[in-house]
């Protein structure tokens, strides 16, 4: 509309009027050029694919304050708990995106040897117990702080299990049936098992499929259907470790491979399908029980180095830490179709 008026005479006849035609042509060319530039710089359209739909950002976090969400647990009321890795914090995110810090873990004493991988203390995995207690892994670099911590309502955070300060406790899972916590250690490539009420940790599984190749070995972890499931980031694999009748680790099998940069994962239902976050590629993959997988979310949907995923009652929540993009750490929500 505006462009057509620029080259029209004041009486509306369309005859040239004192050079306005040339100015109109120039203006039209400028509009076309700007439209082309906008097309090149515009945010790409959503790439969401079934069974996910309607992705949106629930909350944006403060990158400068270290609010880079590493892991997530969903609460019964639909809110969620996330670990803010470099802030050393555990926070509840309400359903409207409000941030409520529940605890900040103590800083290591001066002179502490920095932990591996990050070079700075970080809070990593989180799991929720049947009584509402929150359990988190703390990578501190110091022997008096590194390990599994419990956050009980109305009480100060308390370390319930010490883990080696030279390791990197990462994923954390709660086995409600047997009363254990399982924690991956990404440096030696092991799975630790600890009684839920605390005590001496034991190496439950340690084998080549869990080991690192260059940087990060065993990472995400879940307990389901008589087995412990683990991702290996370096190897791009999803592994299944059966729990024997004696409670020991059975033979490790590879459920899926080719999951570049895989971090955490969550089951979508009873058929063995999982959603897995692929950190560096900025993707979420749908991994089927037969090991095949497709991409269902990308950076076009708001992913910023996704670290973890949770599924509850048809809702999918994805934490985005922006470790490498350094842009907009956030919490993304999508709908899971039946």
C-alpha cells in the first residue's frame, strides 16, 4: 500500500508528479532489500516434530549469575526443580516460570583443586525421593564437599555420601523399590550406588561401555523395569544394565547408538521410548525401543545446549544451559501427544 502511493499523483490518477516516480522506485527497491535482509536474519520456524507439539519457553534464566540449568525433576504439583550448575543452586520453577531458590551449596575453601571437566564447582544431577526429599550431586573438587547431598524440607542441605573429589558425579536416579540412589561418574565411567538414607558409596558398575573416550563418559541415568539405564556422551550411546536378583549389575547392552552429544533422557511411556537431549547439536531425539531415533526439537524451537528432559502427564520439560551458545539459558515446555 505505501509503496504504491509513493509513485501516484496527488489527484490519484497515477500520473508521474515531479520526480515522485523515481523516488517511488527507489523506495520500493529499499523495501525489497530490507525484506531480503530480514528473511536472512529471521529466527527459523519451529522444527518440532511428532509426538511433540507447541514448544514454548517457560522461563529465561540469568547467564551472568550462573543460572545454567543442568538437571530437572518434576514435582507433583506440576512445578519443577532444577539445578543451576555454576550458581551451585537448587531452585523450584513454578508453572508460570517464577524462580524460587531452595538452597545454595557451600563454596569450596580457598586453595581447593578445581574439579575436572568444568574447572569450577557445579551442582549436577537431581532426583526426588518418595518423601519429598531432593537429592543432588555436587562436584566441588574438595573431599569434604564432593558427593550426594540431601535437601529436606525445613532443614539445611546435608551431604549424605562422599564421592572422590577427582571424579565428576553427574546424573542421579532414585530407586524407590529398593531404596538406593544411583549416580554416574563421568570421569572414571562408573555408576555409584548409595543407600537413600546415606552411607558409604559402592561402585555398582564399571566397564568399557561406561568409560570416557575424550571428555565425558557415563552421564544421564534412570531406573526402570528392573534395570539401570545410562547414557555415554563420548560414545553417543544409550545403555541398559539389568539389576540381578542379588542387586548386582548384569551385562551391559547398547540400546541405541549414534546419539551425538547425548546428555540426559526420560521415558515417554511404557513402550521403552525415550526423549534424549543432544547437548552440542542443540537437539532432542526421540529414541525408540529398537534403537532407531529421529529429531523432534531443534534450536529453532528454543534449544540452547539442552541438558536434561522430564516427562509428566503429557508435558515435556527441557532444560537448556547454553554452555556453548552462551545465549539464553532457559526452560522449554512442549506437549507430548498420545
